[in-house]
């Protein structure tokens, strides 16, 4: 048995955020909500034809300070429940977590295929070696692999016939799909859970390890790097296992102050832990570096893009650092007037960030050299739900509320 630990918008004429921070430092109360940058809505920026249905390609990249014109936009059945990966791009195919599951062409937005009752609510679009892995929507214990180009089943496996409840994939690589599932007791409860690896060629269970009593099977975020599987569980523990054997290499209690996502890069697990970014050695669990954000602030989800660590904080600052050393490249406080990104991508020489919980947020385009804001795309709906983004080649896709949008980049 393993030894895992237990586990609205202000106008530009209002008081500045830096002023609010100074007041907070003097003892005044501070409540920061997302602020709006210059944004565009569908009523004046969508391509000819209007509405929210199918549109022909024709988006344009904005000039510095301008606003983008979407190439295409479509309604979706997105349920808003996905933990992190509600949107994915693989082999020029766009996938959105919803029922029916619909695949679209990245360039044109054209529907390629659609399948009903193939995804469970909140399913992450988990891609491993070109295959989409999902828990069966029939709740029959099966894990299914789909070809993103055709939507056809290419793989199917299960942990067992009767002893496990609701297995679901959390990570995948070329050799394995990694799954968590509740262990059913005599009263059909699941007080304990198991983590397992299934061979992607044979469908056989390679290993399964029962996790400590009290650890939760929900809220898990996982990453695979070489022979190491790293995961957090509802932000309380960081655990690393050997991918070949399931042996627990180490575990560390990190507390609830870290966010949903973390990064594995260069032999390090990099995550937000309250007001500090921390990097742990995948082999030993030793902390290799850390750096702090400003007072009264906390870090959001980090991302390593093109060898650079990007992360925002809760006072809307944007940071870039060396993921190997934690040495800061820059810290842009100028982004305090815009909603902070929680998810990043880099396409065509620009850094893109997706915001959450701010009706005036959206998809920001930043200069990766210094974090200066170039433009913001907002769909004008006023919906405060989280934005998601994904990239493929030189294309960018955004998901917000019930709409998926192809955006020009440059």
C-alpha cells in the first residue's frame, strides 16, 4: 500500500489596482475582481453573416492595439464541468467536452463527425499518442480510446468486472493509460480508491496500487514525464510513481493552496503553492527552487511554453521565468488592469492567455518578451465562465460558455 499524505469589473475611471494595494498595505480591506481590457463582442467583430452558427473562414489578425476578427464560431453543448482540459487540438481536429461529442476542422470549423452518448459529464479531452481516452458513458467500467479524425473506437479496456466503481483516465502516454477508480466494499461504497496503468497495446492492466485510506479519487490532476507519473489530489498532495511498476517514488503534502494545474519539465514538478512557485525534483522530491509573488497575492496555474515558465497572480500581474532555475525573466505589473490568465499557449510569436470568472476577460494576446498586452478577444456575452484555449500549428481555438471560436494569430 502506498504512503500518500492526507490529504466585477471596475471601469478605468475607478481607483487603480495599485492604489487599492497600497490601501490594503495600510490596513484597508481589499477585494480584487477581474478588470476589463479593451474587448470586442460578436455584434461588431464577427465575420460577415452574424449570429452564432456556422461561418466561413475569414478571420483577420489585428494590428498592434487592434481587435481580432474570428475565423469561425459555433455553438456547443459544453456543460462547463471539465476540470482542466475541456478543449483539445490533435492532428488538425478540434474537440470540445460535450454530449454529443463533436469534432471540427481546426482551420475552417467544419464539423468532421459527431457522436452522442460517448462522453460523461465533465470529461477531460485527454490525448495520449494521438488517441482520445474517455470513461465509458454507459458507466460499465470500460475505458475507451477514440480516433480523433474519425470518432471511431480503436481501443477498449477495464480494470475489473465488479470490484471497481467509475474508473476514469487521468493521464496517458505512448505505452499506458493511467486510471483512478473507487474500490467497492460490501455495501457498494467506495471508501478507498486505486490508481492503475493499462497497456495501450494489449489493454491489460500492468499494475494497480491502492492509495491510502482517506485520499480522494476526485480532483486529480496528473502529468507524465518519461518513467514518472506525477499527480495532485484536490490540491493537498503531490505524489510521484514509477510508470513501469506503479511504485511510489515519493509523496509530499503541499496543502490546499495550490491550483488545479501544474507542470512537469526538465525533471521537475512545478506548481503554485499559495504565494510561492515551487519546483520539486521528480526523482527525490527535494525542492530545487521557489520564488514569491507580491504581498496579498497568490499564484495561479503555471505553464511551460517554448522553454519558458509563465504564470499570473491574483493581483493580475504576469510573470516569466526560467523553469530550470526559477530565475525571473520579467514581471509585468502593467497587466493589473486586465483579468489574469489561468491557461497559456504560444502561437505565431505571441503568448496567449485564457481568463476566468470575469465578464470582461477573454483571450489575451501578450508580447512574450515583456508581457505587454497586445489585444483581447471577448465574445460580448457577459458570461463569467472560464475561458479555455488550445493551439495547433499556427491556429488558436477558444472555448467559452456554449461557443467554440477559431481565432487568427500573428
